[in-house]
C-alpha cells in the first residue's frame, strides 16, 4: 500500500522556481484525476486603472485602453471625443431632420418630420415655408451676395438726406492738431463721402492736409487724407458711416495779417454701397424716389468704402434709394 501511495504522489511535479504544478496520470489508475472547480472573483484579478479585458488576436485575454473615438474612465463611463459624431454615423430616415427637441437628455436630438413646406426632402429639394424665418433669426450682414447665387437682389437702402457741409466739424480756425467733432455720423445714417470746405480770412494760409478717421458701412476702421483748396469744398472718395476724428497737418498761417483761415467738415452726395462690387455694371439699376437714375456714376474697389454711387442730385430726406445688383 505504501508503495502504491508513493507511485501516486510521483505524478505531481512541483516547480518552486516558476510556482507551477504539473499533474500527470498515475500508473495505478486507468483514468485521469479530476480537480474541483475553482471560483475566481472579479476583484481577485489584477488590472490597471481604466483598462478593459479584451480577447486579442492570439485568443488570449489582454488589458487594453478604450480607443478610436471614445475614452473610458475607471468607473466604466465612456465619453465620445469632440466632433466625432458625423452625419455619416447617423442613420438616415427619409424626409426627417435631426433636431433638438424640448426635452434634454437621451431623446435630444431626435429625428422628426417637419411640417409641410419646412422639410428639406430629397425628392423635392425642399424649401423653408414662408414667414417661418424671422428677422431676429438672421445675424446682421450674414446674407451676403455670394449666397444669392448671382440672382439680382433688390435693396431698399435708405433715404438720403440733404448735404450738410459742417455736419462733422462746425466752422473752426485752421490748425495743426485735432478738431472738435460736432456729430459723429451723417443725418440719414448712410455712409457718405466727406467734404472739407475752406474759407480764406485775409491772405490765404498754407492749407496743409486734413486726415479723417472713422468707420465704413460694416463698422470697420478706415482713414482718408483730404487736401483743402482755397475757397471751395473738396470731396473725398471713401464712404464714411461715422467720423471719429479730424486732424490737421502742415497748416501754416500767413505772415501778413496773422489771421487763421477757417474750415468746415461735412458729408457729400456720394453714397457708400452695402457690398463690394467686382464691376460697376454689377449694379443693375438704382432708383431714387419714383425715378430711375440714368447711368449713375458707380465707383468700385477692393474695399467696401471705395464702392459708391453718386446720386447726381442731392437727397432731401424724403426719397428712398433702392439698389438692384448682382455679384
């Protein structure tokens, strides 16, 4: 019996270095030894923080991190990376739109079929129903000529007012320095060219230059230098929506009477256009009041303050200017 027990024990091979046990088939038995099932709890497994157990290509369990377009923390919460849910990954339903509904959470957004006239349907091309886009839904100046697909556009542009020669600077002695601004913008709120009117007091002074600073129709900062001329109004070519500063330079008083000449600064009859035109011919038609302007003088340039129309006859604060253009 002792001999048989020794033969039984010899089938267990212990490897102290690698901490392994090999179980062989004992010579005295005709079958293998069956060991009881071993229960292993999840908490008994060693796994680094935020790792997942995934079967690899070799068919073995491997610890990996979440990848692709998502991340996973050590609580099991998955997060989709920013800008990774594209239209291609959203299931398409015919004639439905993905919109945010009134309930936040899992049902937001959802696919809905909008009311007739509002659906962007593939079969019909779709359109937005009339009176469904309110003015407040459109950002100021967001509808640009490029978005009109070269279709002529009509614009009620405003009511040009009477020219005011001293609107920005009332009559003041000429000087080297900054003049006091009486009003920052033209009466009608449109963009106009600037006028500088000189009046001699005794012997004409050396008039120098006048620098005008202000903003264009889009409220961008612009500047123009105008050279006064004796006894007349000189007009700039840029359209100013507002004037923020008027500065004199190189003015020299005459040495005979020692009295300063005077100037006023106002606005002229040239109106700044609301867009940059590639060519004057792109302004298809302009009307002032009930009459069509016959071949008005239209200036174009690379910047919006250089794009203007000359009404030829001054506004009077009652006739509306309408422009029809394409770009």
